[in-house]
């Protein structure tokens, strides 16, 4: 059993305060009867809750992939900057989705969100070591010594020690970088430590997931099979 207002929030109907107003307006029914009491206990397995006649689903674990454009910070709120939350479409706005890890403001590409706190903590745990593949444009040209230094585990300019990583030069000023950790500005700092400052960065893969043909600025929900792979 759970409170009706919580059920409505988890169904994405709105925030706590919006749900209060909606309940007062009499638009919600439980098993066909109008219900205005926010504290009413319901059993989502056996009872049907409707808003304006439409059946609501309650909590459903969701993982969403965004192809992040540059110019948005990875935060749930920010007083100055635009946040990645603004890129979620209205139907995903009230589901308590949180970014899994972070991408810098200037970095583009694959960013996941979830409303499942356990999954979130498991995926950002340093123990998990999920490989993430980045495409970088940078100054200079990566050579065999750089590849070897990445593979051995770089020491950054501030003495931070990195785990072994993969550097694949693609051509002059272009490389793929695979890292299994998520330190602050990690890829930019790794490349800078080898004299190759990054001018453009895009995350293309995270574990088994790739951006595929998801357009920049768009989101898509992961399937249950994809969530299991994570
Ligand atoms: N490494 C960076 O430097 N920036 C990112 O956004 C992600 C990885």
C-alpha cells in the first residue's frame, strides 16, 4: 500500500505541490470514484488510479539516454547555467530522473539518467569500472609513446594517478580514448598531460551502450534488456 500523492508523483503527474492541486481539482479517481485525499492509501497492484480518465502506471524503473549537446552543465539545478535536465521532454520531467555520472559543459554525447537510486550508485561506483569511449579532437598528434603511456596508467600534472587506459590515434589531431574511471575533467587532463589539449570531446559509448543514431539533443528510453546489460 502507498499514499495516493506519492503514487501520482511516481507516475510523472507532477511535483508534490502540483499533485496537491490536481487532487483538489477532483481529476483523480481510484477504482472509478473521485478521490481528493492525498493521504489515501492505495494498492497499485489491485486498484486502478486515473487522471482525467487515463490509467496511471505508478513507479516504473527508467533509464534514459541523452545525446548531450555542448553548453549544458550536468546538474539537477544551477542558478546560472542551463542544465541537462532542461533537455528532458515534458513527459520525463517529473519522474525524479538523475544524471548517472557527468559530462563537462563543453562535452557532447552519451549521458544516462535514471530514477533508480540503487542502479545510480552501482553505476557511478569506482569499483564498477565501466569502460567509456570518447572521441577527441586535439592539438598535436598522438604517437606510440602516448599510446604506451596511456596503457601504463598516466600520472597527471597534479600527480593524480590514472588507471590504465586505451588511446587510439585516428589521424592528425583525432583520437579515441577509453577510460574506466570518471575523475574530474579526466580525458582533457590526460590528453593535456601528454601535450595534446582537447578542443572537442564527445562520449560515444558507455559499457555495452552506444549513441547509435540518436540525434544530438534527443533522448530515448533504454529497453529492459539494455538495462539488464548494464
Ligand atoms: N573527461 C573529460 O575531460 N570531460 C568529460 O566531460 C568526460 C570525460
